[in-house]
């Protein structure tokens, strides 16, 4: 079904259309190749980043026990941009652990113009532990801003707004559109359900009329300067943080 087709590595990178990088490391779709060859989660350079740890001290006899640990990372060091809890863990083990505590909000993004902000929104969704990110429209999206966090975040594709709305209705999840349109309620005063999908548009045009019509609520971010809108990825981070402030405890 299109509305719940996982957007795998070969699909989410858009090198064929725009020359974008597909992301560092494995693009085969296996999901569990050794990560020591993936120079870091932050770009693809072979240089050591400003974070990470070296090989586990003491050699193999001192290695911690558990299926979550990657022997190659223990031997060579872990330069990925992950929190200390996940140092030396295999990627599937990290995803499985995140799955035990994901928040009940989803994030959806319309993707008609290959917006560069999509990757950054995916990165924020990972940071705020969203359940799933939904890409509506074009299947391929620019991964550069995700900084490899899409490997830890569930991402699915919906062919169009209609199939996305049908998925939300079937799941009983209200759609909350985020756009500074007439009638939108400032987020600090708006209802923000615990279970919901936060729907964002693209830089410039914002949400389509069809997307706005599919939503049961419309919210916006109060602004105090001279510009009419703020960057789409910045807006998404603000709304996700506000959801966490209210519901994540």
C-alpha cells in the first residue's frame, strides 16, 4: 500500500534527480552492516569528528556482553553522533530500543518541490522521538539535512494527501496542520492532542489547500518580528518541542 510503504535508503536519496547525496554509509537496504566504515553520522568525511570514542579499553577480553554490541565498533571505536547510552551498539539494536519508548505523535511533510528542509525535520523528529515521519507526494527526498538520523527514524511514504488522510482516519489519529493561515490558533493556546500527526508544508508555499482541508485543527507559531513566516524546519522543531513539553513529562 502506497500510504504505508517504507521509504528505504534507495528510495529516500534523490541522487538521480538532483545530485543530492544519498547519505553516508550503507545504501544497500540491509540495515545492519558494520558501522566502522561509516566515517561518522555527520557528513561522510573520513576525518574524525569532534565527538565519539575510541576502541573499548583492554581489548576483546574486556568487551561488554550483549547482542546489542557491535564487535567492529568495540574494536575500532564509535564516532557516530549518538548519545552515550548507544555507544558501540548495533544500529538495529538502537532502533529496537527507541521503539520501546517512542512518543505517540507523528510528523508529516508535503514533498512536492523537493524541499531541502525535509531532512532537517526528520532530524528533529528523531531528536524528539516521534513515532513516524510521513512523506506525502514525491517519494524521493533530500537526505542531507537528516544527518543520517533517518536510519534511526521510521519513515513511510504516501502517494498523495488523500492516501495520507485515509491512513490517519483508519488509525484514528487527528491531523494538526501547522501553517500561518487565517483561523490558525497560536500553538501556546491551541489544543495539541497526545496522539496526533503534525502536518507541515514546504518553504514558501506552505501547506496545500487539500492538506489544510484534511486537518481537524490548524495551528501557528506566534512571531514578533517583521517577517511573515519562519523557516519550515525551525517551525517543525518548535511545534515538536511544544508537544514534548506538554506530554513527554
